[in-house]
């Protein structure tokens, strides 16, 4: 087992024989702890293998399935695009029912300014139908179409969610760069000796 310290981070390499090993990372500053076991690293030692990996692979193995915070601005961009697409597919354009559209934009802006996470957004979209005045649409046929569009968006909203990159990924990306540089410098020194 070999320990390396970069900044506030301990990195432990545990070679478990030829072509396999475990990497453990513990950071004192952020309180992060990551580990991953590779059952096959080819003919390389664990250090050589890590030095040859790209940042996406490294980050994906050490912190899989993490999502960052909800990116509210991008999510609402997707919601607005979906509304526009649904309206146009129903032959309802920006110049139809302008009073309603003004009211709808204000309601969406209000929800966007209040939302901070995906659960809050789901709850807000469920209640947005109460905040939008559908009766500003005189034509009852158009009103039913638009109400169903809003209902579909509140029921199927999760595919429009966009998330920011997690802090853990950013941390591991920076660490990977420093770690690879350190290992390569170590290898150069070993060749010189």
C-alpha cells in the first residue's frame, strides 16, 4: 500500500497483485471519500493504469450516478421550448390568446424564481394550473387543448430537468490532472536513476 498526499487529499494505492488494485481518496478540506477496485488493469500497475486513464473514466468510476443541483434556468428553457412546441403542434401560435400567454409567462417566471430543487419544481408544476388563468382563452376548444398541454408537462416534466455538474466531479477532475502529473513526474525520475 502506498500513500500520496496532494494538497489536502490523501490518495492510497493498494496493489492486489499483477493487474489489479484499489484506489482510495480522502480529502480533509471538503470531506470527500471515494474508492474503486479495478479487477483488471492489464499489465500496468495501479499507478500506471491511473496515469493512462482519461478524466471522464476516472470521475465516472469514483463517483458514479451523482447528479448536481438542478439547473433551474436550463430546466425552464426546456419547459418553455416544450410548451412552444406543443402549442405550435396544436396550431396555437404566439399571436393567439395573447392575454393568456402574458399571464402564463408571468406564472412561469414566478415559479422559476421560487424553485431551488427538482422536488420543489415538481410540486410547483403540479400547482401551476391553479396559477395560470385559462379562462383568458375565450375559445373553449383551445382552452381544453392548452389545459391538456399543461397537464402533460406537469405529469411528464422530469425529462426536461437539467442538472449542473456535481462538485464532487469538479473536485475529481482537478485531482485527476494533479495526480497524473505527479505519477508521470515520478516515472521520469525513476527512469533517470
